[in-house]
C-alpha cells in the first residue's frame, strides 16, 4: 500500500489508541483494587483520568460505505454500460474522530477521514488508484441546539457547526499543480458553515440540511489563470438537502430526502451545478438525487443509516446503495 501518511491522522489515531490503553488500565486497576479477603462494602475508587474523559471527552468511529449500482450488482460497468467483469467495487470512507465537550451544547472535534476502495487488484492496477487515501482532516465547532423550543405537539431546533479543513492531503496539494483542478484548488484550506433547522410534530419531522463551503486558494489569481488558461475560478458552493422522516419507534426512523447537488459559485458571479458530491459520492447529471433510507439505533452508542439513492428522474439503472454506521466511544 502506497498511501501517504497524514500527520494529523496519525496523531488522532494515536490519541484513540491511548484512550483504549487508559480504559483498559482503568478496568484492570479497578478489578485489582477489589478486596479478596473481606466481604465488607468499601467505596469504589474512580480513575480521575477516566472521569474527565467521560465527562468532557468525545470520541467516535464512523464509516460510509457505498457500493455498486443496480445495473451491476456483482460487477463494475464501463462508461458504455457493459460489465467489465472486474468484480464489485465498494468504497468505504473511515471517520475516526476525537474531541471535547465545551459546555452546554457546544463541542470541538477533530476528524481525519480516509477513503478505501474494495475492488479487484487488476482494476486497481489499471486505474493506478491506491487502496487507502487520506483526505484533509478537519476541526469542527458544533452547537447542537442554537435555537430550540416547543408549543403543544410541535417542537423545533437549529443545529449548526463551523468546520475548517486543513490542506494536508495529497489531492489538495496536487490540485495546485493541475491544469484541470487549479480553478477550484484550496491550498490554504476550506471553511464550511452548516445549518440544519428542523421542526417536529408528533412522530413526523422535517429538516433542511444546508451548508456553504468556502475555499481558501493557495495560488494567486494570476497563477491559477496561467495554469488553467481561464481567469474564471470557483470560490465556494452551497448544498441543500430537505429531509422528511417518520419515527415508527424510537429505534426506527425511515426517511425520504432530496439533494440539490453542489451549486457552485464562480468568481464572475455565475452559479453552476456540479456533478460530484462534496464527500466523494458521484451522482449522474447535475448532482441532484432522491434517496430513501432509515435511521436505525440498535444501541445507545451505535447508529446505522442504510440508503438507496437515485436521480430525480427515478432512473433505476443509476441507483446506488450506501450505509453509514457510527459508533460513539465517548
């Protein structure tokens, strides 16, 4: 595997490993501290490090797995729609995260995503792709309830976060030297402002996910123009995803949602539709999609979201499957 090591990712994974060691040491010391010859009740001694971690720490591990479309459930397809016989292609994005609760509904979390592809070695060799590729790590300041309230059976809430992407990944640095990507390079990182207002009445909930992603270019306007041969660049884009969900039980919430796709803003003031999802998932046409899925909560720490996504024209041969799973360590 020739993946490039990301220093922030290494630090984050090291922190998660250290947490597991502390947790293991805590449980071992607690067991050893129990008296063996007396049945008298004694006060249980708590580990101060674990107490702080439980009260102030946040840690989780999540994955997003997206697989083949309905036209080729057992094999990838060529651009002409014919099966290549190279086997199924599954893409998995890993999201290890660690951070802290800041009080109230505020938190600060560092995440280091890495994309991994599961396909035949022959196909990987032909494409020249690596098995594991680190993306830009990001730091997220979140407020889970900026505004909230209720009246009768109706309640509402505003969830928001501000995120900064560190420009450490290979793809970000390559974009600064690419004639095709320099127009939208982010050599100094990116900011994302995310807001989700939601309103619930009984078991029915409507939410509108929306965010603005702003790129901080590492190249000057003249340098990008020289590379691309065009003085028009993309500086930011917006995304809108309305979602309607119904809670059948506290652990089962089916939903349907529509995604506008990335609507990109150029330095000329023109808006254009993109063909790619900001997290890496590709949709046909303009990037719009309709998805049906369900939020599942098997335990207090584990959540699962299987989804079935297609284009607004409901073209079944363009449909794809995905699964988002998240486990809360702290």
